C-alpha cells in the first residue's frame, strides 16, 4: 500500500473483531510513532499500552462512556510531557508538545492501517480520571486514546470540503480560482529552467560532437 492509498482508505473504526494483534505489528505501529517529527526532536511523547480488560473498561468509562473502546484488543494512550518543550521554547512549548504528540498519533494510525489494523482517534475524555486510573503523573498531559484492532465494520468515505473552500493563496481569504492560477508561476519557472538546461546540454554536446568529427577526419598526406 503506497502513502496516497493509505491516507485515502483509512477510516475511523468503532467495531472490532475479537482477534489479537500480532506482536510484530504492534512493534511496527510503535516504531512508526517513534519516527514522527517532534519540535526540537525532543520526543516528549509517552505511550501507555492498555491490554487488561478491566483497565480497558475504565478507559472507555472515562472517555465519556464510549464503551465500544473496550472491545479493542489494544488501546494506546498518548501522553505529553509539556515541561520538556517549555524548557526549550517557553510558553509556546505547550503548543509544540501537543502538535508533536498529534504527529506521533497520526503516524501510528497510518502504519496500523497499512498493516490491516484499524483504529479511531479519541479525544473526548476526563483527563484527571484517566490519569488516576492509569497512574499517569500529575505533571503529564493525556493527549489521545487510540483503540486498535481488526475491523468488524465497513465505513463509507466521509464527506470532505472542497479544497477551494479553505485553501487560500498568499493571504487569508484570497480564494483560489484554479490551480493553474496559483501554481502557474512555478510551472512557468520550471519550464524555463528545463529549456535553459536543455539548450546548455545541446550546446555542450554539439561542441563535443564537432571536436569528435574533427578528430576523425582523415589526415592530409604531406
């Protein structure tokens, strides 16, 4: 599965088969999260793997009683250490910390999908209750609950907004009329550079060709 197919076919799944996920696949999912970009490469994420049935029920309960979460064979809870980012970036580090964890979550979700394992990004939960139930230190901040498993449902493609409704050119609110209008300057620039490079190559090879011809001419006898 290539990247485009993986992105286009991923769905949020809330019904899972009662089938364990292979250890190798779990490892690949976690490795994908490790490779996500984080601000300053500080890797502020912490990940709790929840497999115990009783704990899964508690996680589902604090996630606003979304009990379908507990049917997943694996739940990953992603937690952020904001302080390590704030030490380097001040108050703005808090935003960087959340963005970094979001990148980790998306990497894991996409890797899982490529392996046939589906998931759902859950952000609705009681932070303090989740910290209490999973023993998360007070200074850390839960960012996402992600149930993983083999799907037991097929979800249709959800509607998406048209790009022209939210992509602007140069300034906010300046709507695109066409991609050619937005990117035409780049394509013209590229075409010009390609033409210039082609002419330079032809000129050089032409000169070399003349030298070769000259060298191959029969020498006149004296």
